[in-house]
C-alpha cells in the first residue's frame, strides 16, 4: 500500500479523534457548577459576613468590645466581646446577635428586646472599642505589601506612598483600586504622577480608601518582560545544574584521586 493511501485512511481517524477530544473539553468547560459549590459562592461584596462603611458610621464585628447600659435601670450595665458567631451575652437577654450593627441600630435593637421585659427602658451604648479594619496593597512596592490596618483617614495616594512603589519596577501610571463584588466589581484607575510635584497636581482621582479595598501596583512592561524571560531561563538552568553538577563533582573527585587539584575546581 502506498504512503499516500495509508495517510488517506489514517487522517480521517485522527480528525475524528481530535473532534471527540475537543467536544469533551468544551462540554467539561460548559458544565454547570455543582449545586454544593453554588451554596458556598459569595453573593455580595468582599465576602465577609459583617460589612459596612466605617468611614460613614462605625459598625460592630467579631472581636469588638461594647459597653451598654439602661437609662432607666442603674444596675443594668454590661461589657461584652463579640464572639465568632457575631453574638454577645448580656444579662437578662442571653445571647444576642449584634455583629454588623451600627451604634444607633444596636441601641434600638436592645431597647426593643428589653421592652419585652420592662415597661420603661432605653438602652444606650457607652463605649464601642473596635478592632482594626484592613485594606490590601499588592505588587511592585518595597516596604512589604499585603494586608494593612486602616487606622486613619487614607487616600490612595497616601497608601501607595506609604508602601513605597519601586522606582524601577512599578508602573506608577496604571495603579488600580479594586472594590470586589461578585455581581458589579468596581475597578478605579489612578496615575500617581498626577499628584507628584512638578505635575498638574490633579487630585480628582485621589480616591478614599475603604475597608477591604485592594490596591494593585503593576509592573512596567520591561519588568514583565524580564520576569517572563527569567521564568523561561530558570528551569533550563535548574536542569543544566542537575545534569552537570554530578559530572563536575565526579571530575573533581577524579583529579583529587590522581593527585591533580586545580585551583578553583
């Protein structure tokens, strides 16, 4: 049988095999998510159970400390820490869910709960000791990126300058501020050069930093190219080192055995 005739018989079989594999791959990609996975998917915002905008009004979350009292009952004063399930234990009321509430919401809710037991009651929050809230800064920064405590009134310019962007690796013109959401994520772009001395001084895009914001300082094109080349070269170097290392050790052993030892070898 000629080579051409043989290829004529094999080629359709190969095409059919590739078509089958392609169909299987596409079907695996379009398969609907497992129902067990769907119930765990985040439905809103960053993904935490208790969220708010602390820049507008303080809210309570896990680990915070509160002190409450009743204006009509001098003996009812309680200090409590918010447990991991979002509740506090209060005298006469037992376990009460409070995480996620603001001061005014907590006062209204506790007053309503105590009104079921007493005719005259008005609960007030004397003290809220809140734990730190956090934002993230990632990418080409020199002071160590990662999670940062939001302990003051910060803008994106403040946060980036505190993290010290790398002068040679950071792309200062394409910084991103991400407010994650599963439905409508918000990505804001910021050019650090707009705020630096000697430029326009335009602060219109100097966004305020909120809890759970993610700031990304990307690399320049040349940095990306260098990283790409390094990623290609490093495995080759590791392979060569693995192959040549034993040979060099063997050659050194042979020279020492026969009495010849070259300097630096």
